[in-house]
C-alpha cells in the first residue's frame, strides 16, 4: 500500500519538474513535499527522482511510479465517489480546437474519464470559429478554443504567443513569397498570419491547405512551408524561424473555455476545473 498523500506530492513534482512548483500547486511547504517523496522512495525501495542544481528528472523507476500513481489515485477517487453516492452522471458535449490535441489535453481527458466513468463525454474536434457557432446554437456544452488575446469572453486557461515555425532545413530566398501552411478558412491562425504578412508588405502563397493539425505537422516536417504555432507548443522536431526569415510578429492568443448556460453546470464545472488544474503545455516523456 502506497500513501495517497505521498503519491500526490510525487506526481506534482513529476508534472511540474520542480519541488517548488509542486509545493505551490499543493499548498504545502517545499520541505514537506521533499519528505513525502523520500518516504515514497523508501516504501518503493527505489530512487524515483534525481535532482541537481539544473533540473529535476524522473528515473526509469520514477516513470513507472508516475503511471502507477495516476492509476492508484484515480481508483481511490472513483471508489470514494461511488460509495459516497454522489457519482455524477449525464452527457457532456465538449468541443476543442484541433491544434490543442498536441497539448496535455488528451491526458487530462483520459484522467477525467477515469475519475468520472458515468459521465458520457462526447468530444468534437474542429476549428475555433465553427466550435463557437455550435456552442451558441446549443449543440455543445463546453468548448476550449483560441481567441486573439484580450478579445474574447469566457475563462482564460492560458495565454501564448503565436510564432512562425518550420523544419530546421527549410530555406526561403530573399524576396520570395512566404510559403504558408494554413488551416482552411475560417481559422484564427490563418487570419492572423495573412494579416501580419500583408501589413508588413510581404507576399505569400499557400503551400498546404489542411483541416487538421496532422496535416500542418506533416507539411512542416516535409519542409514545404512555414506554419504558425503557439510558442509553447512547437514540436521538438520543428524550430522557430521568425527571426531567421525576418517574419512579422503575430501577436498573442488566449486558450479560453466557454460554456453553454443551458448545459448541466455541475458537469461543465467539473471538466473546467480539471482543465484549469493542469497546464496545457506540450506532453513530455513523463
């Protein structure tokens, strides 16, 4: 039997890669978090975390424990919910902007479904403008979309800067049109990219017109153009090229939650809280 409090402290360190960050998240002191981790390591008989002056990282045993910890804590929460007689039920129609699939969101949703198996979660993946229309038409209960920073309603989850990115070997001749990898209209990133280029007096051409993030990634990795990404979500095999090609700044975007006022607010609030409690950074090996 592993202590759930120790598991929670360990997971917080694993996810933030910081004892200080874990302490802040849990509302504990840093020495307390460190003590919890040491006790868990003693119980497991293995070193789980390596810490030096530059970084905090998981050992192979730490990676394994992180998976077990999530499963154990989810099972405990599910059992508590079940036997307390307060298990939530119902249907929750959730819409999410396509490119947010490369964030931690899939992991958050998987954890949510483990905690609340009796909630029927229906997922719709699309671009932000169509999702907003469907929410306002009453076809969705909650959406997570991108807005131009400071212009939207709803609850702010994260603000990020849009940047130009491409393959490290991509080249662009002086004076040549910018090869643009873009979502089909309507798309916020497409709109912001084209407006920025035209305001800067740069010519452009669409080299890939796609509906999905996988299309954007494939085209960028093939080196056939430049794509627009939130800065924190640039995949590891692509690089930022804004300065290299003297491209215009794109501005910031807000990742925002909006809900349908006629939806089951208990279900909406539960999923919203789960999303707000975890950073929407790109996944790590942990």
